[in-house]
C-alpha cells in the first residue's frame, strides 16, 4: 500500500465527509493505493456515525473510536500502530490542511529520501493570540533541538513507515514528533511550505493551556532523549559537582577555624550552604545510581532502531 492518511478528530461531523471525498479524489488522480484511517478521540457528536457510513460505502475508509477523549498523542499512537502505508500522512480533520499536498509529500519521502517531512504553514489564518506564541515556541524548539523547522506543530506531516513504527508518542508529545524522530536516529527531516486554509466548520479544540504544557514537554523530550539510557551521566555529574563544591566550602571553614581561630563559623551562611550542597549532591548521586540500576532491568534497554540491512544470512 502506498499511503495511509491518518486523521485524528474530535467533534468534526461537518467536515470529515468533505475531507474524505477530497482525499479520495486526490488518490484517484494519482493512482495511489491507500487507506484513510480516522481516529475518533471520544467525539460527542455524530462523527462516528458519519465514519461508519463512509466505511460501509468505501472499504479504504477505516475508523477507530476511543471510549473517551485521550488527546491527539494517544490518537496518533494508535494510528501509527495500525497504519499500513509505505508513507503515513497525518492531517487535521478541520479542512485547514489541504489534501492536494499529499502527492508532493509522498514524493519527498519516496524519491528525495526524507524520513519525515513537516508542513510549514507560512501564511496562517489564525488569530494573533495564537500565532505569536507559536512563533516563540517554534524558535525555542529550533534552538534546543537543532532541527531547522519553522512549524513543529503543523498537523500535516509525512513519515516513512519505519519511522512511525519506531517512535512512541504519548502525553502531549505530538507537538515534538520531529524531535522524537531525531533522537531515534531518523535525522533526514525535511520541510515543505503548505497551504493553510481558514476553518470552515466548528471551532478550535486547543486552549491556552497548551502554551504552558508545551515548554514542559520539550524539556522532557530533550532530557529523555539525551539521558534516558545513561541517567548517571546527568545526576551523577551534577551531584558530584555540588558535593565537591560543598566539601571545598566546608574545608575552607575548617581551615579558618583551625589556623585563624575563627569562632562561631556555624553562624556564617557559608556553613549552611556547604552542608546543603553536600546533602543535595549526595542525593543526586544516589538518585542517578538508582536510576542506572532500574535502567539495567528495563526490557527495552537494548532496543535499537535498525533502518537498513544487507547481505545478512541466517547461520542457524
């Protein structure tokens, strides 16, 4: 199968029929073999009924329905597990993403060799209250991750199948899938300017809280990506640095007490700072040691992503 179009949705009964018809038209014009996979993330309207009716008429249209709203990351995670296409294209269900972009996204993955192609909504129709924070977070993510993308959170993306089968999306991490892919070894990440259309039906499902959770999720991704398999490198190094700093302070105070007969060193702030540094340093070092021991018992500790192989023979 050439393409899986993966569409998470929440209360989009008015738009999904029009979107499916548009996708089918594009696929037919380009002779693609395909499937359209709708993930109903706990809709309370008639979205699932519409999906059932379309699926009965068109076998390429498939659907998965959640019992409640789990969030976009959960919908993408399940969709990635079920997707069968050589290229998986994600898009939002609100008709703001254009299916006409699909052929070029597919070509960039299959011919240009990109592991992942992210859409860039260069011209947006969102209110300024959304565009300014979005630009700030995109800039921050570029600086922290080293990935030169302009629009990390664009819902229109294309992935090679082996990418989505080797990454895990959870929590609110769908905003940073390119970062997750990079830490999994898929570094050939491209970008394409895509059309951003005005919302035709309904209203946005994302509130202001995402601007609070977004930076925290990015810090989580960066930390897990760098230190998940070697926590002692982080906690041990920081703990050792703090402990030695406290030890030097305490040594200086002891020197002054012994050789300069300085009284009441316990009344000096440096005394308490030295003790605090040594205690926190010891705790961090022990925490890193325990994390290392736990990691050694993790069944995924030797899980690696194999992209290609050649001339491998079974010697059994």
